[in-house]
C-alpha cells in the first residue's frame, strides 16, 4: 500500500507525456496534420498512407490520432509492427469492430506472405465496414516491396502523403514545445546546447527530456546549461 | 456504475503503462455492463489473450482498490458493443440496400466451448495464439462477498458472431458508374447479359484480370441490378476469405448444415478473389458442393480471380474445370482514353472540377490500374482542399511529385530489361546481344513491346537501347508479341505478370 501511494505521488507531480497533436511540432507537415485531424471528424478519405524516414514522427502522429479518437468517443487501436511483427498476424482479425485502426511501420512485414495476406483481408473488412485506416511506412506504397499485388494496389488506393523530417531549427522548436507541454521551461540557448551535443534524433531528445525533467524535479532546479551538463555528465 | 469505475481504472492504466502499450492493448477494449458485471470486449482472440496474460492481474487490482474492495465481476470476451454511435450509423446506412440477405446468428449457447479439434488448422503455420490458448475455458467466477481475499477473475471465451454478416452490395458500384473502354468492354457486356438473364447460359460468369481493374465493381453492378429488378432477390456478395471463415466457424459450432443451407438459399452468389481458396482443401471441397447445388438450381454465380482459372495453383482440377463451364472473360488495364474518362467521372462524383488537361496529365503518368488512378486523384483533391488552391497541371505535378518519381523510375528501359531478364532467367547482355536463339529472342521481343507500352521512347530509341537494332525490328517485335498474346495463353500471362511487376 505504501508503494502504491509513493508512485501516485510522483505521478501527480509530473505531467503525462503522451504523444498527442498538442505536442507534435508541425514543421513542414501542417497540411498533413490538418487532413489527419479531419479524419476523426469524419471528413476526407478514410484510408490514409503516411510515409517518411526514421525520426520523422510517424509513431507520434499515429498515437496522437488514437488519442484524438478517444476524445471523440471513437474506439481505436495502435499497432506498432516493430514490436508486433514477431507475433501472429491473427492480431488483425476483427479490427473492423473498432472505429480507427493505425498500423505503424508497415515496411517491417512487407514481403512476408502471411502478414501480407492478413493485411489484405483486414483492409477489405475495414473498407467494407466504412472504418478509418491509417498506415505508416518508411517508403511510398510502390517502393515497399510488397509481393501480394492485391495488397499493393490497395495500399495505393487511399491518400498517400509524405511526412517530412524537421531541420535543426524546427527540432529546437519541437524540443521546446515538448518541454513546455510537460511543464518545463527550456530556453533557446539550453535547447541548442543539448541538440548540438546529442545524437539529434527527436526520440533521443525526448528521452533526454524525461531524464532532465525528473532530475530538475528532484533537485528543485531550473534547466540551465551547468545543470544539464551535470545531469547528463557531459 | 461499473463503467465509471472502468473510466477511473483507465486513467490509472494510462499513467502506469508506456503510452504505446496502452494504445495497443488497452485502448481497443470496449467496456459494457452485464447485470452487475463489468464486461470488457476485445476485438479478437489475440488481444483477449494478451490482455488476459499481461494486464488482467493489474486491472483486477485496480478495480479492487478503486471500488474499496467491492469490485464488480469482470468478464473479458471477444466482441463489440452494438451501440449506434454516430460514425457507425453513418457508415452502416449505405451498405444495406433492400433485398440483401442479413443473416442472423443461428441459435447457440452463450458460452461456447473451444473446439477440441483445430479446424482452423487449414491456415497452416502455427500461430502464437494457438500456442498460448488456454487448455480449457472457464466460466466467470469471482467472490464479491469476501472483499479482502485476492480478487480472482477468470475469463470466458466466446466465439463472436457465428455465420453472421452483412454481405452487402455497394450501391455505388452500378453499370451507370462503370466507365467502359476497350479494355473492359467484353467483361461489361457479359455482366450486363448475366444481370438481365441470371442463371442462364453464362453460369458461372468468371471475371479475371489484374488488381484494380474493376472486377469487383462489375460484380456489384450485376448484384445491384438484380435487386433493382426484383427487390426480393437474395444476392450475396462476399470475399472468398469470408466463405472460408464462415465454414470454419460453422464446423466449430457444429452448424455445417446451417452453413450449407445459407449458401444454397441465395438467388445469386458473388465471390470475389477466388484465388484465395488456393491450398484450402476443405473449403474447396465445400465450395465444390455449393457450386454444384447452385448450378443445378439455376442460381447465378459470379466469380473473380486475378488470373485465368486454369492458372490458379493450389486449386483442385475439378473446380478449375467447372469455373470454365459458363463464360470466362478477361479485364485488361485501361488505355489512356478510358483512364481519362475514369478520372473525369470520379472527379464529378467528388464534385470537383477537373479540366481535360489535368485529367490527361494524370492519366498519362499513371498507367497501371484504376486504384492507382483513384489514389492519385484523391491526393490531388485533398491537397487542393487543404491548401485552398485550384487543380492545375503545375499543382498536380507538385502534389504528385513523389508518386511520379516512383512511376518514372520504374518505366525506364533498363529497368524493363532487368525485369524481363530476371523473369526468363537470362542475362541482360543476352537481351542486347546478337544471339537469335528462341530462348533469347522471345524475351527480347517481349521486353521491346513492354518498352513501347510503358515508356515514351520511340521505336528507333528502343532499338538503340537493345544493342543498336533497327526500328523495324522493334516494330516487328511489338506486332509479334501482340499476335502471340492472342493465340498463346502462356505468353499472355507472362506479359501480364511482367506488366504488373513493372507498374505496381
């Protein structure tokens, strides 16, 4: 019981850091975000295919959609294939009972016959039921290496959009936005300092933010360059 | 009461679990109440099992704590709450026109025993779910009276909606909305014949062709026509996968006779993508009997496949030969004029103004199939909507830049040569060499014909690219390949496969 209360305590101080639209920095992807958000309101093509390189924010975007769907009273599921591809494609059965299905990193199962067939059937069922499907991958449908032509042609059937990576200035802005959403004050100077010394992927930046958030809470100190240096042992 | 409790529980889970896990496993659960119990519905067996293994203990703990030791009974099962939420109602409306069969569930016990024999074993490779399936199902039992004892929640397993489906026709797929062209003229005419005279000489009607060329559209068009002529006609459209799934369920539920009755009671049975029966022997067997019964009863069947019946591998000979008893018609990829007409029609339906120039521009670039065309048009329309700009050729070029890059890259002559060489297991230099043996000359001719069809290069340019040959050689090759395709099914299929490989 004591443990339970202790964990409660720390949770109530830090703000939850889910991937949402509010903490997604649009960069050059403003139109795409508008189009995806409109989906939840029942507007636009119900099958969307988003592709972009690693660290362009695909997973964030898909999870943000699930979040938004939830707020609108819709049922959704987020399927990250980097974790699920080792499991059985049976996972895709019955998903048409949900309102929104988001499949992340489709490229990871391209060329695998059982997955391709299961995806093909899943696609047909969702389409027949009029449900929303959003797929992400690292390449456009034609470049994905999908072997089943039936699936390949269906992947090209929706609205296909590229998700663009952020440049350094945009990354700093995204970093600051994410910090602000967590209730952390991050100055340009500190953000730039971190960016220039880190591996520069957003994922790692945000992980670092987690560490810094925790450290600054514990030490009751603001995020200054000396504090960052000390915390990250740079 | 239980639902409010679940909402609270969700809040805690969302805090405790990494958000990805929450989005993948907890979010798809739907809560419902059944008497005093809290029912959590999972979309499929897999999610059910996973949640039960990884999260059920924690969920039970939370429910216990949040209800001050008086947790409701918890039931976890496969299913979905049939609430008429706004989006669902909107989606459901257009797909149930009058006259379509809506099969209700046959009477069955609420809790179904797991089948002992694994009927689904047709789907060969063992899946994780089979490996981790519980040895025996257990009914719900919990002890609400003794609040201090550890909460015990066992699971129930229910087979969802046996044999139940809204096998619905899409009302938008009619003859009126079908764009006719040289490539699909015959298929359309045959479908029209069947619609006007069902169960007649063209039974079954077998439509085959590459993906995204309109097979499904024609099938629905016949179905819609039949229902329009006779609102009481029972027309059943389904994907072959559904037939297999229904049969497996029927076997599990010991309801195979219901299954037979259902499929044999229709006036017309339309089954899409029959090639997915390949390797599923039990389904083929069952379908064979259904087929015979329907044929005998004069009920119309329409089947589609991506290839000529005889070429479907993993399909029983007696079925293949029966597929050819009625009329077998091919649908080919649409030529330029048809592609333009399709784009114009689709734009009309979307109430978007698409100029002839714009339509030609897209149609020239995208040659593969109608889905690619539709996808491109949807993208242009969406971009134009969100950017507030008119659809000009410049705008299209920008909007489809990435797509065009892929298409352009794929239809280079060198790419065609590589693909053809690989297909016939020869080397690219052989294609360019002076050798004239048949094993090299025929692939060379095919490659030349493909180059003419898929690129904008002239005959002399193509000749140059094939080891400096004369343009008349290329011209001859194109004629020859066309001729061969008409008289030789093998060459026809080779050519189509190559076309598909190069354009999809």
